[in-house]
């Protein structure tokens, strides 16, 4: 497989064309951003960790019957994926109140939700990724009713599978963001990345619901960076080590 011209440089990854029209070459960068790019830093080792974490997660999901754009990991910081026509959506799933949701409704971070909440935001840096409801998505022609139903079905299935995966490594899956797109043959698939940049992950190792004795959240995710609580690297390494051990224990086939 040959790496050709760069098609897009995002906040976390560079996407390159390949000599295979349906395959993209993804390079994970060390850049960390928060608050729509307002806070930005280079963090040595982040690209490699996110590339490896998202790869093992896509392998674990495939073993649970959830297909994605992931083809295989080709180096520490690079992977091949199926080229998709992306829906311009941030697809957010929440199992526990945290972040903007907790703030919006004035509930304490960590409050369990009686059912998972699926939320959509329009993916637009210029607009600051605004929230939109289901009617808005169809009314603006961003997706059709049928697409919305399939996108939602996949999001709930991903939530079930990820909740199972993270519970097995003593991590509370608080919420996460995914992206989906359409393959050239018309199927809607999970795409982009699933990393501690895009999930809220709280450490359950101490058996206390993800908070320490003083009630502070034990973050294993990008909130460490967003909130200036310390280095993300040991946390991301911990997530990667636990996921790798799980994949090994389950005998999951690895695409690398
Ligand atoms: N399989 C895919 N095919 C085409 N585009 C993709 C695929 N997976 C992810 N993308 C897109 O690649 C871009 C690069 O990722 P990223 O650096 O995270 O960008 P952003 O700053 O826009 O979030 C994103 O716009 C994402 O939607
Ligand atoms: Mg992104």
C-alpha cells in the first residue's frame, strides 16, 4: 500500500490517500486540543497511544459483532481505514452525567442516568459544534429519517459493547463521542477514533465508582488535559495496558 497526498489535517490526525481508492492512511499526531482548539499542546507519545488504543478497541468491537472503518494498524502512529463519506455529526452517548451535560442541567458529575442518552452535535469548528435534536437533523437535510435510525442503532450497540469492554477492565464508561459514515457500497459504519480523547473514563480500581476518598474523579481521559489536572500519558498507558490484556485474555484477533 502506497501513501499518497494528504487529504485533510484535523486537530488529532492527518488523513492521506492511498493507491487503493477505498482506503485511507491515518497518522495520529501528538497534538492535544480542547475547547474547540482554544487550548493546544504537543504531547510526546500521545499519537502513538491513541493509534494503539483505537486499534485494540476496534478489534474488541469487531469480536463483539460491531464492524468499523478500521482495516489494520501499520505502525506505532499509523493505521489504514476504509474511506467513508462522513456524516458531519458528533454522536454522543452518555451513561453518567458529566461535563457540559452536568453543567447544562445543574446535576453533580457522576450522577448515574436512568437510561443512556444519545445526543447529536453538528460537527463544525466555526459554529462550536452546536447541539441539534433529531427533528433538526432531518429538517436541515443533514440526514434522512432512515439514516438517523441506523446511525442511532449503531450508537446504542457501540455503547453496549464499550460498556462491557470497559467494565471488564475496571473502568467506568461515563460518556463518549463517535463518528459514523457511509462506505462506497452504501453501508453505514462506525469510523474515526475511540480513544481517551473521545471518551470519559473513570478508574474503578478502588471500587468507589470512579472517585477517590475525597470525592475527586479518578480521570483516565482527556479531562486531565482539559482541566489541567496533570499528564495524560500515564493514564492513556494504563488504558492501553488494560485493553491489551483483555484482548489477549479473550483471544481477540488483532489487525496489525
Ligand atoms: N474512515 C474515514 N473516512 C473519511 N474521513 C474520516 C474517516 N474517519 C475519520 N474521518 C475524518 O477525518 C478527520 C480527521 O480527524 P481529526 O484530526 O480528529 O479531525 P477533527 O479536528 O475534524 O476532529 C475528521 O474530520 C473525521 O471526521
Ligand atoms: Mg476529531
